[in-house]
């Protein structure tokens, strides 16, 4: 079942068509007519009904089946941003995973470490939700717009479970935790990670991108010596490190605004 998408009413004043009154913004042709029969939807004129803007709060107001219907509808129309927002809301409704040691716990981690990782991941996920409402960050669009880049590999903005991804530093046991979100298009990359350095209480907020888009870029080997000279994070050899989430988020959003296609409104 395709989720109904209502027409937007411009006002409640009456107009006239074929000798009868009808509310402006509604169809004077009658509810029984199909889209093809309705001349306002004639593809030759470029006209058609406007779809409502779906943001995260509107989607949260639907039941599970309604969200699934909206997701299927969005995918049929290649609206990947709405599809990803539907995945996020469905993930929010799943029961939380059981606590315990995960396969990524390559080094000893305290309860505090795990709580800080959870909090950091949630900060990234909340930021991701806001950005997905403004930009088309889907892999499909990135691939289409990067067709001329040899060997291009698109990034998923979030994990398959629609959570902040787990970085290589955590998987290799070099960092207490390493959570990130990332986007790649053409020859540009933008990656935002939150990491905790072993044997310290320091949590670092890092943004990696093409060098010319970074203010005062640092080489990866200086930020993460374990990677060695020529090391890379998400195809980038340069990054910036901040002591607060908001500073790093501001730079990440600025770079995305320069490289990511905005959602048409």
C-alpha cells in the first residue's frame, strides 16, 4: 500500500472551473480521476501535485507499518534521504542490544569508557539526522555524481543499523573507541570521528577531509602515530582535531555544505 501524500491547500477561497466552485488548491476534476487524466499532472506541462516535506518528527508520528509504506514509496521514487530517515526511526523503536563485551572490545574498557562511547555515538547520530534532512547523502546519488572518478567507492553515511560507524582504530585495538560518520563524493571526502586515546581521559573530536577544505590541517601521522607515515583515514591524509564536539561539528557541516547536494524543497 502506498502511503497517501496529500495536496497542499493554498487557501480556503473558492475558484471556478467548468461552471462549478471548488476550493483553491484542490482538484476541480474530481477525486475519481486518475493522475494521467488530471491535466494538472500532465508530465508534458511539468505540473503535478506537491509532496509534503517529511522530516524526522513527522515520520516518528507514523506507526511501524506507515513508516514501512513511506520507505517503500520513497525508494520507488528514488528519494533516498527519506528512506534513510525511515530506517533511523525504525531503528529507534527496536529494543536496545544487551550489554556486554562486543567483538570490537580489543582492549580493556571500563564502564565509563563504554558510557562515553555510547554518548559520543548518539551525538554523531543526532547530527546525522539533522544533516540527512538537508542533504542527499545517499550512496546512490554519490555514485551517480562520481561516475567519472576511477575506482570511486561511496560511503554509507551511517552503518546498516543506522548508527555511528565503528572505526578502524577501535577494531584494531589502538583506540578505546572510535565512532564516526562519513560522506564521499567525486574527489572529496568528509569524515567526522569521536575517539578516546588509550591511557588517558582525552576524548578527541576529529574531522578528516581533502586538505584544501581544512583550516590548519594536520598530517594523519601526527594525529594518530600508530598509522605511521602515509597513513590514511577514509582516503584522507589530513585532519583537524578539536576539544569539543560543537567545534568539529561546525567544520563538518561547513564542508558538507560545499560538497553534498541539497535536498530540493
